[in-house]
């Protein structure tokens, strides 16, 4: 309860975080690789300013689903199907093999790859694309996504992005809202302030981010378009302005306001800027998120005595409690299919990330930290991104939806919090 109230009073601004702009994530797998599927990504042939195959190898290895073969253990390095000897890769215990080439072609780069199943000796997939040199990293992520989906049946998330908040650690803090590729590269700052920035959330088309800023010494909510940098202040009422969340169609924003007394959930229509109050009462209602169909809002409330998740019609009305296991459940995040809800969960011993099955109500605790928070589902529902406190530092981490694969996303020389995974 203490943590919940602290979040409200500071508008979910807890400990300060540190990181200079454009510093990048380094990913460390901390569990799950033993049962991963063996795959060999052979260095691509040709000549390019970027090692595409190395990026593909890192993507697949960091997913936790695959165990990639080190280059020094490869007995041969084919770059096309004609050069593949399946027995060589069978002897190395590989289940899948990726070969390819990246060659200059008329000012661009012809990038192609082939995916084989080793034991059947069959080609599973072949793909070719033409990209400028500046898009080679994006092309590599595209290849990773295609391979991941072909083998697992799930869409890959290597081409997606994440948003997070950082700040330097000097006497005069400078907060930054940053966006990066899912692997931590290509980071850039979209907002900067000497006052706290927090609670970034993506629009469902991935083109905009809503966030809270204290740049004017009081809380206000802004929406910023990534392509142009243009931003709009959409809420600056007296008191709390917090926890924004887009509706699935992008036409509305759910938010927490205390302008009428206690913090309550409101829905702001972005077309005419009309505001509708959704919850009522003298409770702490906060952290709203729309259900994937947009019909309801799930939010955190202490109306039952301790923070738990409740559901209410997006039009307003009576709220129904939906979490009953644990003494604390907050900060809901839906999987894209609406079948699971990630949340911050406690049973009296710290705060961990848990996932609840919406149909059965069963809860699985996925992490073991003392202060884990801000869960955000990957678009394919296979992983969750969250903030964790490790060794006294704020950092990011991911965990698979079954809890088996864990990774730590560290920044060189800094800390980070409030992560949000793009659609």
C-alpha cells in the first residue's frame, strides 16, 4: 500500500534514473538457454558496411528461443544452398541453418537469406530484399522476424521499439524520454526536461507516445508524434495528471485526474477534447488501460482496502474487481489477444511481475525481484519488458510469458525505468 500511495503522490515517479542520450542497451541472458533450439547463422557473404548476419544471430540468441552456434565452431561457412552439406551441420547438433548474402547493387544492397531444417535436409524459407545502406539494420531485424515466425509460429518482435525514461546523475538532473530498437540500438531522445518525465505509452499504430511531464513544475500530459516531433499538451488540470493510455483506435486517452477531488479515471476524446469521468467515489483509482477491444478499462484501485485490479465500462458505470490472489495487484498490461494481463503482484514479500489468465483467473508469478514494476507485453505476447531494481540500480529486464527465459537489459554507466514496448 505504501508503494501504491507513493506512486500516486509522485505521479508514479519513484527513484531517479541515469543515462546519457544515445547510450545503448546491452542484453545479458540470465536463464532459459539450456532448452533453446540449436540454430546456426552462418556469416553472410558479400560486402556491406554492416554485419547483417551478426545482428540476426544476436536477435535470435537474445530471444531465448534459440541457442546460436559460435562462428569458431562452424566447420564450413556456406553462403548459398549449393554449398550446404547437411551432414556437417547434423554432426554439430544443429536443427536449423541460415545462410545468406549482402552485396552492393546499384547504390543499394541486395540482401537475401535461406533457412533450412538440418535433419530433413529441406529449405524452409527464402527471401530477398533491396535496401539502402542506412536500412541494413532494419533489414536484419526483418530477417530475424521472418525466421522466428517460420520456426515458432509466432510473429517476431525484433523490428519493434521500446520507450523508456532516463536521467543523468549530476547535481542538476536532466530527464530524457528515449526510444530505441528492441535490441537497444538506434536510441534517440524525443523529450528532455530538468523536471521529471514519466509513464510513456504508445499509440496502437506505434506513431505517437503519450507521457507525463513536470516541465512547468506541475504534472501535464503530452502526446508526441515520433515522425515530426510535434507534440500537444492534452491535460494540465490542477492536481494529478497521470498514467495516460491510448484506446485501440487511437481516438481516446484514458488518464488519471484528481481535479474533482480523489484520483479517478477519465476518458479524453482527442477529436473534440471532451472529457468524461469513468469512475466515481473517494478512492484512489489510477493506472487505466483499455481492453484490446476498447469496450472496457482495467485500472488499479484501493477501494477494497488494498490495491487490486478492477474493470469498468469505457462509458462509465459500476466497477468489478478482477484480481483476488495476492495482497497487491497493480499496473495492468494486456497481451494483444486479451487473454492475459501482466501486473505488479505482491503476496507480502516484495513486488514481482505476474501474469493472470483472464478466463480462469489463475496467476503465475514470473520474476523474483524485490521491486519489479511497469510490465509491458511484447506485441506477440511471448515476452514482457519491465523495470527492476538490482544491486541498488534501476534497470530493465525481460521475462518470457512462461517465466523460463530471462534477460537483463543494462545501460553503460546508467539506470533506466518506465519501459513501454511498442506495438
